C-alpha cells in the first residue's frame, strides 16, 4: 500500500477549518501541518515533511514563494472564496470542485506556468557589467543609454545594482523614490507590470526614462527572481533599448543563501546577464583592474562581451596604452577587440557635479565621443544577437 499524501495547509481565516475538514479522512490523504503563515509553510516544505501544499491568498504569497515550494518538491493547490485570477497568475492551480482530487492531481499533473505579460516586444536588453573596484560601470551605463536615446530610440535605463545603486545620484534624481524594488515586488505578486512601469519610470531626457535602484543596499532581497521574470518582457515591450546597470559579483553556487535555497544577492546580476542581447564588460586601466577583468572574462559563461577599458592613460599603461591593453587582453582572455575609454576627469567631474549626462555637461569631451562610438557597436551586436536563429539542440 502506497504512503498517504502528506498535505501542508496554509490557509487564512475561517476557510482553514473547512479545508482541513474536507481533507481529513479522505483515503490516501493526511494533513501533516496546519501552518500559521506562509513562511512556516515554506520551512515545512523545505524540511521534507509534506508533498502537497494547500494555499490561500495571503500576505507574502508571490511567485517566489510558489517557486520555493516547488523547488522543495511540493505540489501546490490553491483555494479561494473569491476571484482566483491572482493565484492563477502566480502559477497556482485553484481547486474549483473536489479539493481531494485537486490534491491528488497536484502530484501527477505538470505545474501551470507563472504568467508573464502577454506583450514581449522587440526591445533589446544591454547589460553593463564588469569588475569590482569601481571601474566606471554606472558612468558607461548612463551615457550608453543617453547616446541610444539621442539616436532616436525609446530607451529605458534600469539600476539593478544590488550592492550599491548609484544611477539616481549620477543623474541628480531624488534617491528615495521606490524604483526597481517597488516594480519587482509588485510584479512578483502578479500585478500589472506595464502599469507598474508607467507609474515608476522617470523621464530624464527626450526618449530616456529611468527606473531607479534600491534606496538602501539592505533591501536587495526584494529584487526576486519571480518579479524579474515578469519585468523583462514588459521592459522589452515599452522600449527599443533597455540598458541595465548591474553589480560585479556573480558568486559561486555555494554562496551564502544558495545552500539553504534562500535568495542570492547576485541573482539580479545573473538574471540580467542571462537576459542580455549584448553585454558590456567594463574594467579599469590600472594593472590590478586589468587582472580582475581577465578573470571576469574567463569566468563569463556566455559569448565574449563587448569589452570596454575605462580611464586609459599613459601614466599607468605605458606610452601606447590602448595597444598595450588590447595586447594583454588578447593574450590572456582571447579578446579580439577592446573599446578604449580615455581618462577624462574634467568632463566626468562636470557631469557628476551637475547630475547630468556627458552629452549635456561636456558634449565635446573625448570620453563622450568614445562612448558614442561604442554605443553604435553595442547596438549592432544586440541586433545581431536578436536576429540570429535559435540554436538547435544536439
């Protein structure tokens, strides 16, 4: 005789007693835990004490909570006394008649898919990544987005740096606005993502809108995989170009939180790299930063990014710095083309002081000219990536 189905119940209010009464005594079903809240239910699932969870609408129920249940090997069934659209949008199959049958089916039927917004759009995602040690990722991201917008493209700049968001201060914006945390958090709850973006995007220049980053680094757990999953298609639908500024760390699987199945601080960086049609890897020109850049490029899982080396000057790289740096990266990391970004402190200081883009603060600066040229190449690389036929599995 097979073991009974162990059911975890996390249902709020008077509905809980009805659910337990309906399941109690059913052949092959046993209620093993009645949980006070959703976090307790997830903990019980991760402990391996149940095989199906029965959930109702409640605080903290979002796509990431459902994902955590399923990652623990637990089927999920929803119960609702009212409209069930939000539960279904989160990928929870709602029991409409016999609850016991729905519990049994949860073990054999494939889980419904967490709904992404229907519109995906054709916008290209460009992720600006690179090494630690402040090589100038945000400067590159801000000005790459500005040049794309100046070229007549609808552009959205997203601050997804979960270690030190800085786009708001770079552009002189109020850094207490909700921004990306509010959008991702609400998206994970199944709310309308296009409407969320329309509410939280800030217009900073013609054709350029900004989704600001975390107001405090400690809020990084709010930027969850489920919310990001729904945000990407909506961003592509409203923009021709989406430029994403991310943090450098992309930690190994043993990182804190990964072993326990918990959130990872580098998950936003990994998601943006996976989503990107083109990646710009930014490193500094100092010898120690070039070493970091080589290691980052060797560890990068995808195709070779567009490589930009920032703050190039002869005082740290020799009399012909561009040639020396290109040769070193070619020899040690297999880089075939390097975009040199010159050391231009006067232009950068003017932009930082006024909270403006280089095109506004120093339109004739060498750095602005270099980033404008690189932007054209990055957009071409993103276009080629999107137009390339999908790989056929062996």
